[in-house]
C-alpha cells in the first residue's frame, strides 16, 4: 500500500516503481485515498489473512496503518517516504526505496508495544502541549518546506505565542502538578524528524517513557532545543523523564493530543487524557 500524500505529496512519484516491485513479488497494490482509508485497507488485509502488509509513507501513514493492524498477526512492512520517518530510523530500515521494499518483503518480524489513547493506538508517541501545537502548525500551515526543516520552522513559529498550560500528570511513580511546556509519552527514542526526545526509550520492553518539560522562558527553551537532536537535554533540571505503563494527563485548557504526527483526541479543560501501554501489540518487519 502506498500513500501518495506522504512526504507532502512526494511519495506519489514512487507509485510506478512501487507497482513494478509489487508485481515482481506477486503482490497486489493499493493506493490509499485518505488517512481513514489507510486504516480501512489495513483492517481488510487482516481480514483477508495477509501475513505482512508493506506500507510506503511517513510516520502518519504508519500511525493510520497501525489502527487496522494492532493486535493482529499481520506484520507492518515500513517503507519510509515521509517527512520525518522516525519509526523507520528506529527500526534500521534502509532509506533507499528499493532496499526498504526488499527488507519489508523478506525481513524478520518483531513485535512492538503500542500506546493506547481511548480507541486510538500510537506507535511512537502521544503528546500534548507545545509539541502538539507545533505539529498542528506544521501539518496545517507549513506548505513549502520539506523534511526535518518543517518541524524546526514550526517550533520557532509556535514559540512566539505559546503559553505553558497548567498540567496534572499522574504516572506509575507519582504525580506532577505545575505549568509545563508539554508532556509526551514515548515508545520510540525520537520524534519530529529526528528529535531524540526520549533517548533511552525501547519500542518492545513493555514500558513507556514519560517526558515532562516544565515551563521555560522562550530564551531557555531555545537554548535547550538543539540538544534534543542529540538527546543531551535529559540532564536539564526542568526536564523529568520517568518510565511508566500508564499516564493520565489533565490540562487547564482545551488542547489536541497528537500521536504519530496525527491528531488523536481533543479534550476540554479538566478532562484527562489516559495513555496506556499495549505490550507486543504490533508485529513489524525490522
């Protein structure tokens, strides 16, 4: 399956070659029509007894495919054609298109944990606050940039007007209460096109890494931000990282929680988001 909208439309240019490779492997090809259609096609693959579904697209595409594959025996084969490709990078998937397809068709299978938020599953992270505001701006407003520059620009733009919400975050080890830039529950070490937000996170250990960044001035956040790409921000006194199997996040205002670069849920002030780990819920080719 190929998502032609991935990579801000750049994936469409791979359609002909993907069709040729699928035919050579004796496999069918589906071109998705929308995010919802990706999930529908993934569910159909499970119902048809498909053993592995090769999906070409970005992290948002994989997020949608996981909605249909979670809890099944059908493995997700990742072919990275997106903006960030954080899942593919974590799994060691080749960046070369044909090499990635070959790996997806013949590579070994491992099971990854998922994070569940209500009826939605997230492969890499679920977060709300500054990070979700950045993702929303990047998805809706940034049209000309490509690759990691999209997120970098979105960070700088969002920083100009963002005000830290009051948060209450309950996790396995205790409770945080105070103003925070964001709270992210991560299952992969990186998000946002290479930001190593939770560098010690493992995708298959049965745990989620909860990252809370307390309120920072704009200048201090700008000073810390470059360190996220190296994972060296973890020692900052205003950053807390704990391992948990469940997190309950409540804000003092309405905000949208994002996962895999996609909107997951929007809650009113005082209505908590509950994120729970689903151990080994997604088979992937890696």
